[in-house]
């Protein structure tokens, strides 16, 4: 069931990941070079619900030009409607090579391009896409607010930006586990202790739609309409 985060939760102040704790590009590439050959087997099943839910939402939205950020090995590509034209980007060339093999093997003719590219500085023209969807990427990039700003730039006004990600629990055993796992961030290639406020400023949190995604609400689907007066979100170091 969809719900909008209450105002009081939206106003919580959380430190944006510092340069010291942020994932740098070399760490991400190294991590996913290690994971590429086993990624589908190890992470494919647990992330399936999130990927399918995101693509189901994309398929219902107006517009055909879709940017998938963090396309990885292409696990989500077969689920897009045939009329959606997909451009996928990823920082890992090893993951992209597997995505290209998947596209060829499954004859996915609606995939226009798979590009090795920095999600924080893509080089696409302003308003090039109707929809941008970032799956399990927000806790990987060095500067999440820069990612948000870039997606606002490349999505046309009236378009949509979606994120599927694991966000930090607000309490309980899961919070303790995530805090403990944070020490291994660079080896894992992502931040287990990533707070949603590190990605979305309060104004965006108030108007975003959040959906809990199985298994056990481990992931969240965030849908945000790109408003005409959206401005780039400041990146806080």
C-alpha cells in the first residue's frame, strides 16, 4: 500500500554521507568486478520483488523514453513493456557485458543502449527522458543528492523519477545489524546504513510516494514526479 511520509519524519535531519564514508567510483568498480559473475545467483532472487515492482510502475507511467540507472546485469530488462525504449547505464563494465549478453540472448529489441557511465554526471541532454529509474543505486553512489539532481536534469518536467533501495531502519534489531554491517561498506559495494534523508531533501520527501517492497519490507520504492520548478538539490559534503 502506498503512503506519503509524515511531515515530522520528513523533517528529520540526517547527515549526508561524507567524502570519507561515501562510496568512491574505484571502490564500486572493484566491488562489482568481484560480484559480476555471481551477482544474479546471490542477489537476483532477493532483489526480484523490488525490480519487478519498479518496472510495473514504470510500465503504467506516461512516456516511452526510460533511463535505467544501475542496470547491472540487466535483470530488470525483460519486464519492461515493448513500447518502453530503454537506455541502461552502469559504472561497471563487467556487469554491463552480462547485460549485453542478456539482451542478445532474449532478443530485447526495446533496449536502445547500454552505456558505461557515471550516474552523477551522465552527459545526456536536459529532459532527454520521460522516466528515470534507479534500482539499488542510491546507496552506492558517492553523492546521492548529486544523483537526484542529475536525474531531475535529464527527466522532462512532468516526468517521473523512481528509486528502489534499502534504507536505514528507524530502530530495533535491524538497525543494529545495519550499523554493524556499515564497516564493510567498501567490500560490499553499498551502504547498509543508508538513510533516505541522505537522498531526498525534506520538500521531496513530503511529496514522494513510498511503497514497501518484499521481502519483509526490506526495500522501498520511491516515486517522485519531476516538477517544472524543480531545481538541483544541493550536494552536502
